[in-house]
C-alpha cells in the first residue's frame, strides 16, 4: 500500500486516460488516436478474438500506426536519405531557410 494515494487524495487517475483513449480525458481534449480506436472497438464489438483479428485487421493497423508512427517515420527517413543523396550529388539545393540561414518570408 502506497504512503500517498494520488487517486484518492487528488482525484487524479492518470492510468485510465493514458491507456484507454476513449476514456474521459483531462481538460476535455480528445486523444490523438481516439477516432482510430473507436473504429477498431466498434468493429471488434460482439465477435470473438479470432474472428476480430481477421475482420478488423485494417482498423487495428490504422490504430497502431496512429500510436507508433512506424510507417510515417520510415517514409520520412526515406525522404531524408533521398534529399541527402541529391544534395551530395549537387542535384538539389535546399532553400536558405531550410539550412538555418535567413527567414522564409524575407
């Protein structure tokens, strides 16, 4: 038993808002991936786990991508590597404001 029970003393339940996106969020802001979680939960509702894995794979993959950004980061890495390659070959020169020199609006 903890010496200081934050949940009882301050009425704060951080675990719930961090683990369940559909839970009531602090300051009433919806969670970033709330819509994807909602689609996945609605798809899996009322069917068994084995069937849900097959039928709701697209919704689950969208939800996981929203949480982890694996595909997005892979794509950004590919773009960055291509940009670096073109800069090395002198086929691409970025604008000065991309290199930290000057402002884009001046």
